[in-house]
C-alpha cells in the first residue's frame, strides 16, 4: 500500500529535501504485463498473490506482480476464455466459449477436471458461500459441486444472454443479463426472489460494495447502486461514454469502473462523484485489485494489433496520502523536483496542479536546502566581550559566520516579500471569482447547459483545443465546440466562465453568438450560433468569388 514514511514528511517540513523520489520510497509504479495475443476478458487474484488472466487467445496466464513476469501459461480451452474464479481449495476455475468450465491446479499448471453440459459460452463465474460454483451461460445458471464435478441445480432459463454474476452478503446470487434487468436468486430453493429494473441496456458487470449494496455496470453507460433489501436504486453514476464492462471494489471503499470508452473511473460511492479518471489506450474489459495497492486492468487491443496488455495502475488508498504530503509541504521552499517512477495516477488533476504550482514557486526561489547543523547543547562558557562585526579581535571564522547570517536574513526577507505577493495575487483571484459569482447578468447572458440536452452530429472542424460539431439544443441547430481537456481546475473553470461571459456580451452581425456552455467533466462545450453557410475561411477559399468581393 502507498504511504509516506514519517521521516520523509519530516524532511519536507524542515526543508531538508530538494527531490522526492517515489520509487526510492518503495512505491510501485505503473507497469505493463505483456504476453497475451488477444483481449484479456477476466482477471482473478490467487491466494499466493499472483494474478491470473483469461484471454481470447484461449490461454490463462499466471503473473508474478512483483517481478511483473508471467510464471505459467495454462492451455486447454478450445475457444476464448470469458471468466475466472478462485475456489476455496486454491484451484482456479475458468469458463470459456467452448461451453466448458475447467478446474486448474495453479501449482502444477494442469487441468484437474472439466465441467461440461452447457449449450453455450460460459460468460461468468461466482463462488457461493457453501463452496459451490455458480456459472452463467447464454441462457441459464448452473450450480456445481466442484469436488464431485456434478451440476447440482439449474436455475430458471433466461430468455436473453447472461453476462455477469455476483454473490451477495446474505447468500443471494445476483445475475445481470441482456434483458436490462438484475435478478436475485435464492440458491437453496432455486427461485428468483426479486428483479431489479432501471437500466436502459444490457447489464455487463456486477460487484458488491463494502456497505452491502450492489453495483451494476451497463451498456447504457451508467452504474447503478442498489439497496437489495428494499430493491431500490439509490444512485446512478454517470460519466462513462460507452458501456461499463467491469467493476472492482477498492480497499478504501471507492468503486473502480472500466469501460469501452478507454477509461477507468474511480467513484466515491457515498457522494456519487467521480474522483479520478485514468485514460487508457484501448477498451477496458477486466479489473482486479492487487495486494500492493495497484489496480490491474485487462484490455482489448486495437484492430490489427497482435498483443494485448494488462496495465497495473498505482491507486492511492484514500485522500490521506495527498493530505499528508500537502501538510508537509505547506511551508516548504526547497522541494524542486518529484521523481514519479510511474506513480502519477496516485493523485488527481487538481492535486497535480497544486504540486506543480509549489515546484514552480520553489524553482523560482534561490533558497537552498538547509545546511545548518542541529542545535548544539548549551555549554556554559566564560563571559567575553563581543567584538564589533569585522572589527579588531574578530576572527575570520566569526566574520564568515556573520556574513552567512546576514545572507540568510536577506533570503528570508525576499521569501517573505514573495509570499506576500503570492497572497495578494490569490486574494485578487478570489475577488474576481466573487464578482463572477455575484453578477446577476451571467444567467441572462448565457445558459449553463447539461450535456444530456446536447445532440452531436456532423464534425465541422478540429483544432488544438477541441473539435466543432453541428448539433442540436432544444430543437435548435447549433455549433458545438467540445474541448479536448478532461478536467478543469477551479481557476481554469473560473477563467472559462469569465471568457464565456465576455464573449456572450459581444453582439454584432459579424460575430458568432454564444448561447451557453456545458461545464460537466470531460464534456466541456461551447454552444454557439451555427453558421449554415460555413466558415469565413471556406467562403474565401471559394474559387468562384472574384477578388474584389473577397477583399
């Protein structure tokens, strides 16, 4: 797990450090496990700390996450592997498109048993409290005695494909399917006790939260949090821009979600707020939390690429990691560099911005790391008459020491002046923010528009800051300029609002009108008047127009 040693925090507080090296502190950085040749659909943590991965390449790989090396490859399935589950005896169960479940001895790497009888792919596996294994195929759920290899029960057949299973604390089995519902099964009676409805597309993933609620990820791009006792959806988490393929509970109680939108999001399930976004190169299919605090994510490679990776992301256990560091740096003026060692994802964008500001301030300062020795013990000495500085009787050592003291005084005075200037600058920004918030004309000049009300269609152009689309808002044709930035800091958002305020106040027949702005994370958009005949550039490029008109 990630935690700053007290001696490191003390050195920062006492201005005794110029470079903070996270790798030297033992922080495990971002890493990539390579070996699979196709999509990694499932991940499972073994009792010995190794990571198991199942893939479309028909193999299962066992990884030593410390050395980041593959220690074994299990082969035997005839088609792609969909699902993995660890049994009470330490064996690994794997479900496949070849309509079978295989039970593996992870020490020898051999398949000890094959459970068959399905008429379709085994998409999901879940371990029941009584030690039995639940498996979901295209149309049914089976309950297996893994010792005898016998199917002891078959739950009612589904009319649509089943994608996910999760065991609830009270022993009920939850299943998510293509029919957009979640069913809660009594595994003793084999009956469905409840049906949770609300998703608008198929349910792709399930997991149980630390407070006992059930989280479900769907192809409707949302995550829902369910109170299974009352059968009520208590919250809907929105932000993903494609289906939510995987869910994992973090040790600090947050929820990690992977998606086909190439991101992993970290959610505070109490507030429903997305606290961090990890951007990915490819679709995210599977997630697993490692003992060292990193989050493993299995990917789907791009078309034509013959290697699929598992990425290991450092994840801060909770907000205390940054708060401890921030507290130690509040009065710091010597830290000038952070060696991240692949640990950038420990902090969110706002926290990175704070650290960047501090480092830039310290780099501009010429104050060096403190070299003053520890305060010596006081020893009584004979009273002597102190000579005047540089006067008769002053030794070269005394003169040098006094010059050093004067130099330090000058540096401290400069630092104090710089700090006053910085405080004045912050106060001025706060004043400007207060003015922006207080202006009653802002709402009347432009509108804050929810992203759900915007309909994007044809792309009209693209620049370094974003792309412009033709679209609709309130049945009106508009131009939508979507920024490429994922998250704006508070200062950047205030600046964005301020610029919008200025632009909204400009009214002329030759100036495009600003209608409103969207301020949602990763969806920052300017909603503007549409120019139906194209841009000025396109008109000027028209070869049919004479130069007299162009000029």
